[in-house]
C-alpha cells in the first residue's frame, strides 16, 4: 500500500517494519515528526515510546533496551547528538544485542539550529556506520535496513536525514510485515557490559575490525547506485544532493555517469574504484562537510589513480548552507567549463526578509518586558537559551544578550557574574529546557554561591518544536496521564532560597516578583507560568484603542513589539490577530486601550 509521507513519517514507518520495540527521543527540528509519528502508533502497535528529558537520557534508555535484545530507535537533531556523545562514544565499544538506530536529523542552512554540524563526521569519530537518505522512500528503506545492519555488526547505526529529506513528501510503499526476530531472550549478565579500561582496550580492537566488516557489507548495498553516462567526467553525490545533480544534468541536457553514495561511512571502496576506472575527472557534490571528498582523495592517493578530484577544497562546491538544483547547475557548468545562457547564469533575486517574531499574546513577551522594567537603569545582562524565547533578542525587547546551547543560560550567566560582579545577571530558559539541562546549572549556581536570577518561562509545553510533552506536564508522549514535576518545588529542593511563581500577564504582580528576585543577594528563581498562546482554545476579545485618550506615546508599539499592534494614519491600531492578552492595556499610561472591542 502506498502512502503520501513526509520523510520523517517515512522513517517512522521503516522503524515499524523493522519491528521496533522501544522509541525514545528529545524534540528538535527537523527531527521531531519521526518520534511523534511513532508515538501516535505506539499503543496500537504495542511498543513503548517516550520523550526523554534530554538526548543523553534518550540514548541510554534505548541502549538498555538494546542490551536486552530489543530493537530500539532514538531520535534527535544534530546538536542533540552532542548531548548524547558521552554514552555514544563508549556504546560503540560495548556494542548492542538488539538493533539500535539513532535517527539524527541534520539542518544545513541552518534553518532552526545553532550550527550546521555534519553527523557523518560524528559517525566517523565514533566509528559507526551512517546511512544518508536522498528522499522519503529511501529514508524508509534505510531505517529498516539500519536495524538489520546494527544487529549484524553488534553496533549502533546512525541514520542521517537532512532538513529537505525530513520535510519533503513522497508516495512511499508501506507494508505490515516486519523483520524476523533474532530470538534474543533478554539481558544476559556478563563482564562485557562493564566498561573498565582493560575492556575498552580490547573492544577498541574489535570496533576497528567491525569497520572492515561494515565496509564489506555496504559494498553491495542497494543504496549505492551507478547511473551510466558518457564521457570521462563523472559525479559522486550523496544524500539529497544526488537529486539536485540529476535534475541539474537534465536541465543542462547532459548525460554524465553519476555514483550515488547512500552509505558515506564506511565508504564502499571497491564500488568507488570501479566507478573511477572510467573517469579522468570527478566532481563530488555533497552538503556541509567534505566527508565523501576526503575519503575519495585518500582513496585516489592510496591507489595511485591519475584523477582530478573537484569539490569543496577548490571552492567549487560550498561548504556552508543548503544546495539546490540552481546552485548545482552552476557548479556543474564551472566543472565542465561550459557557459550557461545569460538568463540562467543570473542569480535569483533574494527572498523578502521576514524576521521571526513572538506570537501576538505570547506570555514570553510579557516576561521579558517585566524584567526589562524591573532591571531598568542597572545595565543588567540577560542570558538566553534555546527555544522560541530566543526571539527575545529581537527589537524592541532586546532581552537576550547571549545564547549558546540548551541549558547554558544559567551556566553562562554564572560565569558572567564572576567577571561582572557589580552587574545583575538574569538567565532566561524554558520549561522543557529546564528539565533538559537546566537543573545541573542551577545546582551548580546554588552550590557555588552565584548571585543570579533565573527566570523559567513555563508555557506548559515544548513550543518551538511542535508542542511535545515534558516532565512538568500531566501527560506523557502517548497522551497517558502521569504525575507532573513542579518546577518551583524542584528549584527549592535544589536549594534555591527564593522561588516565586507568577503569571507574566498579571503585570503588577509579575513586576513585584521580578524586583524582589533582582534585589535578592544569591540565587533567585521566578517561574513565569502561562500556557503558550497557541494552546489557548478560547481567545479573549481583541483590545481596541480609544483615539480620544491616546497620547501617541508609542509605548505599546515601541516597547512590546507585538505583531497585533501597528502604526495607523492616526495613531496605533490593534489588528484582528490580537488575542486579548491584556499586556498593552496594563502598561498604557493613559488608559486608552480597552477590552472587548468597545470604546466606553
């Protein structure tokens, strides 16, 4: 049966066909839909799915299941792999019994990430096989094959889709049958599961041997294919770049031999050498790092091939950002030394700039405004974190001065406070981020006597990545009721001496709590608790402005940056996107903003 599936959905169906039994993950664009698709089917299909508190925990839970012979998948984005790196590097030495697949989505661009790191490089670093899908159909088949490969090698296997593969849609054939079980009976106790240095030394030898075994297995992989062509010039491409190459060749009316590599590490050496036999020049087209190109250059040198290799090192293929068909067409023209028609050689005009903005009625806007007011005149430093609230750095709020990685607002803030002892430091982070990696930083700040105010923007969801659950909510990934963890009580248990919980849209109460927290000599924490406006089912009536009372001070526009408020010909205007959050009415100095759309 065929289904129109997004790439992430296709990966989920591949895991289903592989007989996945345990699925864990942490949300992160562009990977989130892999897990959400599986979680929606978990109860029906009889497997376990959990949003874990972070990627390290997710991998360790999945690894434990795989130790016992279960087939497990863990999902994350590329920066999440950094969080999971600690267990991953040693897990490669220990190995697994059941299939363990890490679906790690890369974000060339980047569209929604702090960096463009290439997971293929991480796979090389960890000495683990990696599969690089070019489209949803292949992503589904690779997900299924990754489990088989993992069990054959006794190693975790990484599946690395990129943003376009994750989010493009395609007709995909899905079936109900699953891979046959390997018949593992459960966890078998033994010394091989305890990674003493002596065992690590032995297992490193085994891991290196598995590289060659993996290479042999991938030599005949159906994910590596040759498209025949004419001439002594050819192209090697990987991932979604393969489709760009094929489309660009068709647009140029060319027929060159193309080798598609779907298993970039370990490289299928013999297949590549056979392809190179017919060539004098080869172009390597891949997004991000020169993973294929590096291995190809080494191969050409080792086998003394008189071959010209072109790609990223001669700046023909960019090392940053995404590729597309137009870019690849220009790259091919330069490689082949052909002139494009003037209309094709012209670069496309840039797209209009649409800066991101916090939604109308977003409680985070109120939280930032409150603390800006509470800290006015003090030259306070505002450290930020990863989430939609990073947009607090945009005009006119300017309430995020730093942003590094998940959970770093507290720890960066603690470090700044050590160097800037006379300045107040205010660390903003979200509720999901607090559970992810905020707690260790908070404990560290308390233990070491930091003078810092922590603001937890608790909007009752993981909003940026699609409203996933987290431990502070009363439901889990499958929608089942669970006992929620209270952020304020956790902070108190961590030793924070001053903890406040307030509604950020109650302006005066929030302002009083913020001032008290900033005056406290030590670690203080304020939970700004108000649900994300996207979750609010019943909206309040839009506000309106009484032109007779308005003094045109511009406060509602220039201080808040709410997209529902704009400048009209005769003063500020509140538009239909207003959610009635009431913040603008509470700060208006002349009471010109009223409720319900009626001027009284």
